[in-house]
C-alpha cells in the first residue's frame, strides 16, 4: 500500500492548460483531438506535440507554470517531470489572477484591432505595463527613423533593425510551401508567423505590420480580456502560429514587420495608437524587424 499510494497521488495531480501554440493533440476516448486552453488534464493524459509547437500548463496547487515543446507522444506527467528545473514559480495571488483572466477570456472573441483598445487596469497586468512597453518601442524605432513626422512611417522607410533587450526573431512562412519567405514576395501570398525565443524566459509576442504610408495592422489577434495566453512562446524555443495566417495584397508595396516581445503580458493593441517617444521608465522589450517587397 505504501508503494501504491504515491502513484495514485501523482496520477490525481491536475493541471490547467494555459496556452497552446501550433499543433498539440490529446487522446480522448481512443482518438486524438486538438488540445485547447482552459482544459484540465492529469499527469496520465497522453499528449502529442508536433514540431514548432508548445503547450503551457498551470499547476495551481503548487503555484507553478510549465512549458513543454518536446515533439512526439508522451504523458503530461513525464513531460512535466522533465521541466521541474525550469518551472516558473508564481505567487498564489498571481496564479489566481492568471486563472481568472484565462477563463474570463474563454468567451471573449479574438480580434485584429484596427483602433486602440483601452485595457482594464489590474494589480498585475496594468496600463502601466502597456505604457512601459509602448515607450520602449517608441524609443527603439525613433533611433531607426530619419526626419520628423510619423514615427511608424519613418521606421518603415528606413528598413533598419531596431535595438533589442531580448534575443528574439521571427520569419514569415508560406502556407503553401512551408518555406521561409524571402525579401521579394508575390502578391496574394498566404503566410504565418514563426517566432524564435532565444531567452530563458517565457515571452509574450505579437507582430506589427507597417506599410510605407505608416498604416498599421496587428498580425496576431488579441482578446478583449488581454490575457495574452495564446501569444506565449516558451524559453529557448521556436513556435509557429499556423492558426493565424495572413495574406499579402495583390498590388506592389513595401511592407515592414516589427516583432514585439515582453516578459509580462501586455495589451498589444496599444501598438495601434500613435507611437510617439516620451520620457519615463521603459520595459525590457524584444524587437526584431523584417521588410518585404510585394511584386
């Protein structure tokens, strides 16, 4: 009995799925289905993680967060056991906040904002974080831009790489061929974002598209609860956001893309407001730019 009891305790351990990026499947009733956030799994749950995919779970009992990216089929317990040393420790208050936001966003529609959406201030993911991120982005693109006027337009025209606090990068991948897009792109090309996180921290990411006129589009959708769980990239990993494809227009244009990555969840829709340099504190922010010519 003493030998059996610990096994029963381990199998009873439950985890809440916080984030799923790419293709992750779970076995249910003898068949595989896509794993989705907010689902409760146990150590015995069988998961299959495909290449450039990731799943992050919350251990509410012990206030820990685990991210798994290992490709192949395995039980959640085995995957989590291999991540004990890299687990992110959270306070019980912050864990409660994450779970509340996760389920609050469950019924909220994802959207690609074309206007600035004011976020709700909270004790943990507040407007202050958003402002710190925006200030960091503004300072970085101001260094790349030449002349005065619209900072976004000046940055897009410059084609310069912004300075970054974090080791991050991204590529656009063709939906048809699975190949990385080069500098020149044919019109009506469908693609998706592939992000590399070269840091030891969980990062929240989004990509801002800016054309030569300074018009902007946020490539990855945000939810009205601003939980950012679907925008998470685990440490030292590469994640492909295949479920959020975009398509280039059919007219000739110059398109610049700016990856923005933060260690704290922020409301990325604030990037749709005018980006203007300002004095004050900044947030550690990862930035990486790419420019494409549509033929």
